[in-house]
C-alpha cells in the first residue's frame, strides 16, 4: 500500500487506526468484502481508493449487532454508473523539489534523498446498452463503472540512511593490529571527542587463537580461513569516515526504494425489476515492493542485500449482492463476497548471493553447507553480529534463493439480512458465515541457509579452563581517548569479532532444515436479531448477536 510514513497511516501494511486503538482494533469492509488481513488482523489486503468509492462510513464500538466486524469499523461502497455517462482523469503528484532534508540525514552528512509520488488515474461510468437490441433503451436497467489508478512511489528506504560497520581495508587482509585499527576505525577524532567505537569489541586487537596460540603482531593472515575471508571481502567496503560522523559508522548508504501499485475496480448494477436488484463488484490490486535489507524491516547494523528481493501482492476482491423487496415493508439482502490474495517473493539476482560464487577461497567461495545441506538454499548464510562487532548484520531469511516464498490468503463470506418495518418496530435478522484460509510461509525468520554469529563474549571463549591465557597485551588499542579501558585479563576479550570470522571461529551456528509452510483455516458462524422501537421522539434499540469464532486448524488434520 501507500508509504505509511508519508500519507499519515499507521500500523503494519498501512493499517487504519483511530481513537488510540491498535492496528488490530479496526476492521475495513468494502462492498461486503473484508479487507482486513486475516493473517495479522491488521492492515488491508487492498486499498480503499477515494476516487472509486461512493460512500465511506466509520462506526465505533457503540454500533448495533448487525455488523460482523469491529470493535471499530470502516465500511465503504463502490461507485456505480447512472443514467448519464460520466468520467474523469486526474493526476496527484508530489516530489522533493521543495523538501527540506531529514534531520538524521543531515546529522550523518547525507544529501537530501530523491522522492517522487505520482498517482495518475481515471474512471468512467454510465448506462450499459446491449448492441442491436432495445435492452436498456431507457437507461434504467443496467449500469457500469470502471476506475484505474497507478501509484508510482520512490522514497528513501527506512526514511533515513542505512548505517553500519563493515570490515576495514586492513582487516580484509588479516591485519588486526592496534595501528591499523586506530588508523581506520578506533583512533583519535579530529574534534577531540571520545571515539564511540573504541570501547566496542570491534576495536579489540587480535591477540590469541582459541587454543591459546599467540597471534604475532596481531596478524591473522597465517591463520586465514578461506571461507571466512571470502565472506569478509563479500561485505561492502567502507564508504564513510568514522572519525567525523557522530556515531563512528564507516558505512553509510542512502537507499532508494520503489513501491508501485496498480488499482482497478469495476461495478455492474442490474435493476431486474422494481422488486429485484443485482450488484456486482470486482477489484484488482497489484503491488510490487522492494526489500533492500531484510524482509519487511531494517535491522540495526544491516547492509543492502544484493539479491534484489521483491515481494508484493496480487489481490482480487469480488462481491455479489442480491436485493429483493417483499412489498414496501420487507427487504431481503443476500450477499457473497471473497478476497483472494497471493503474495509471492522473488530473488531477482541469486548469483549475487550464491555462497559458492563469492570471490575468494580459491574459487570455492563460502563452502560450508551445514547440517541439513541447506535444502538447496545456497545463498550466503545469515550473519548476526548485534550491530557493534565490526561486521554488519545480514538477516534476509531463507527460501528466496529457490523462489519458495509464497503466501495465499482466501476469505469468503456469505451473509443474508432481512429488514422488516412492522408498525413502529424496525426488525432486522441475519446470518453470517466466513471461512478464512492461509497457505504459505509460517516463519519469515527461518534460515535454512544457516545463521552465524562471531561474538567474543561467548562463554566458551571467555571461560574455557583449558584455553586460559595470561593478561598479555590484551588491551584497547587507543586507551587515551576512551570513556573506559577495554580488554580484560582473560582470553575472551582478546578476540576481535571480525578476526574470528577471518580465522573461521564462529561462536554459534543455527539452521532450520527448511522454510516451514502451513495450510490453515478458521470458520466463523454468526446470527443476529435487532429491534429499533420508535416511541414518538424516542428510539429504543434492542439486539443480540451470537457468534462461533472457530480457531485456526490444519486443513488436513
């Protein structure tokens, strides 16, 4: 949907919220179709476009039992054609020409990002005659409406520059000496302020191997692990001066993100006769989203993921409403509606993240597979460093390498309402049935490609009784400008996290054997009765609604 930071919507997937309620507290219904995402109970599976709706109604928690959704409800009705042809075209446009720069980008000395929002569209409607016949000659039987809009959106990803720490030029060659760390990451700043990096593990010199062997001159090159060194050199190179930006980052990158949406909606109204009316609605939305760092979010210390990951949705909504009038006092309205959403995920450039294709290691790349042979997911493993260990976070989940990420959500609804004006009573009765189905990925944080951490605080490295070493030069490389002195009198804090990667010493490795998929559904059945009794200027409303809210269950168990 629309970029929520721009158009004033809040909540995941641009959910509507109001009166302080959370994004799961408001339901959105259009022409009887529930647009609320059944997987999260927040957000909408299709946008409600103001150019394509005739009426919008907002109801709070005090409304009657005839409504199936809540506790707050936004309902809308699509436009339809009339006896005369009518239409229009429009363009809503905004760009960055008059924008000021974001405060945070200014703080990081970044330029004003390029932003463009262009929404061209048009609609047309009127009577629908049948050629070569006299049907609808009086323009009172069949009417149509069709509207289309394309949303072209370009904006700064995450609404601010991506910032992280990446291995220095010297570290890529195995040099983890105090001199090289001071020169590229940890030394004195020209503004004489304390260097925020110098108290972090990324500024530890590399003094020992886990077996207690001293690393001469803090040079890890003799102990190189080909796969680890290839991974280090696969990370982007430093592009920022850590001695001049406030946080000490050596990698800062503004990313342009595209989020394009096409919307189509059409209606057909057939006045069969004075007592019968048929109304049909069809809506189609196609959205293409880029996920430049991780799936749906921007982790701290993350870097651009070169696999060109795109997600989005293809959303179809349909509804049929049949209305029959039993004279002037009784009306029956029967409707069937359904939303069908497909959310495919795609990796546009798998070669860029193929672990066997990254340079180094004698042409073998990163040649470790793991316990489960990766389920044919040979993308570069996930790397989790907490953001301050001197190497970046790479947290794109698995499944994209073989384009196995997909989700399908189906939500059919059938309801029948009867209204009866009986003297000063207005009676309403109704039935409601819904069955939602979710088929697709169950864990968006699964890593069948494996996940590594290189953390010198791991208890094995710090406290192993067989690998203890004396306090022997294991100090912070730049104690003069620090808030405190780093290093410790035990082996663990003599490790540089990036050196651990270079030498092939991971402290943890986790792996899921596959990206889990589920096929679930729930069933809701409800009925209501309501009486609005008018006594002179006083109206009393009595009503009750009975619902069976079925749990999510496996469709095949």
